[in-house]
C-alpha cells in the first residue's frame, strides 16, 4: 500500500515538473501555411479558331514563349491593303512637304504662255491677209468645181452612146462631188473669218488662261498649310489603322509574359475561343508566397518583418520569408463575441514572400511559419 502511494506521488511530481518546465520553456509558436503562386490566365482579345497548340500542361516555359496560335482569316489581306494605302499617303505627304519640282513649274509656265497666246489671237481676230487667202482658196475651189462639172457633162453625153467606159464615168462623178464639197468648206471658212471671233470662244479661252495662271502661281508659292495639314492627317490616320490591324494580328499569338509552368490547358487545334476569355494559365514559379493565418494576439507582425519557415518536403532545413501582406480585418469571427475565449478565435491572413532561387519549392506544399523567431528579434 505504501509503495502504491509512493508511485502515485512520483507520477504527480513528474507531471508538476513537466508543467513547470513547459511554463518556463514554452513550445515555440508556429502556424500552418500553404505555398501558393501567382496564376496568370492568358487569352486573346481577338478570339477565333485555334490553329496550333505549342505547349502541354505542366510544361516549363520562358518569358515570351509562344503558347497558342489562332487562325488569321482575312487579317493578312487587310494588313497588305493598309500597307499599300499607307505607302500612298506617305508619298502624298512627302510631295506636299517638298513642294513642286522645277520641271513642273516650267511645264505650268509653258502651258500658261501657250493659252495666253491663243487668247491674244482670238481677241485680235483674223488678219486681212488671212481673209484674202480664204477668198483665194474659195475662188480656186469654184474653178475646180466648174472644170469637174464640164468633165462630168462631157462623159455623160459619151456614156449615152456607149463611147466611154463606166470606170471613167464614175471617176468624173466622184471628182465633181469632191470639188463641190471643197467649195462648201472654203466658203464656211471665209464666212468664219469675216464674222470674227465669237464671244463664247473668248470666254472659254479667258477661263483656261486664268486656270493655268492660278496653277502656275500655286507652284511658285508651294502648297498651302491647310493642304499639308490634311496630307499629314491622312498619313497619320493610315498609320493608326495599320497599327490597329497589326495589334489584332499580334493577338493571334498567345505568349507567356513570364517564366513559369503551364498549369491549366485544355485546347486542341480547331477549337473556338471567345474574345477576352482565358484559354490557359501559367504559374509564376519565381514569385512564391506562403498563405497563413495568425491569431490576434500575434498582430504585432507587420509588413516587412522576416519570419522563419519550414516545409514538410524538406525536414531539417530552414527557410525564411518576408511578410508582404497583413489583412486589416479579422476572419472566422463569431457573429456575437461575448467572451475572451471567443475573441481568441479571430485570426488575420498574412502573405509571406519566399525566395525560390534554387527552385526547391512548389505551389501546394505545406509549410510551418515560426512566429517566435520574429518575436526574438523585436
């Protein structure tokens, strides 16, 4: 009986010793966390039919790697048309800025002089010598007609007695017709010369001279500033339209903006994807962080503090991270807090950025965040 009491006293003493030891040497405070990574969901603002899928799920890619290509449809033809349009607008703009060439100015001056000379002739009217020459041509035409009439009359009489051939008779008739027509032409020409220049001809010639003079003066002074500004605007509009088409063309190639891992991909050539909808996701393996929750009595943890970390995948190894985020609002709070015990259930979410230069950590790994290491440095 005495031995049993002694044993119970030893057990009780041991328990009291453990309690005292734990009081003076408390277990370091730690909270559980999980490794996470930034997930970037990629897609195209254009959308369309999938042409080629260059990667597979779980594949490691570098920044700029081509992941998926969409079919171009008519974008290439539209791009070519706009390139030709831009070339024309550029040429027109350069022409307006450079002004007219010396050859163009000389040609415009020569045309003006030619039209002015014709106008001067019309204003002066026909000369006396021209009228006399026209009368002479009419007299000569009448003489030719008279000779043709005599020849035709003679052959007509001979034809009645079959003393001439049909060929000679036809030739005489044609000669008479030609001579008669020439008389009409020469008579009209003489009448025009005697009547002088008409008012309509003068107005038309004057208008042509004025038009040629304005064109020559424009070449002398160059293009107006309004015309140059319009050419500039047309060129810039063509550039902007072509840039928009090329931007759409670039949207046909989905590339990775970072070095990471293909996390989610379910595409095959021929699949249709909507514009603006994500088609795959990439995890940034170089920017990992641990998500954890700290109790409210440890709210002294601030952004910028460094905390110790351990991972189940690497027992015995010690890591560290920097607090990059602390929630300002508690979570898991009861609807009606009335006791200190209930208040102790409140926690704050934190994010701890972890260096992963050796590429040892993976999203989804479990971690322990050691808060006592921070406290020992306060």
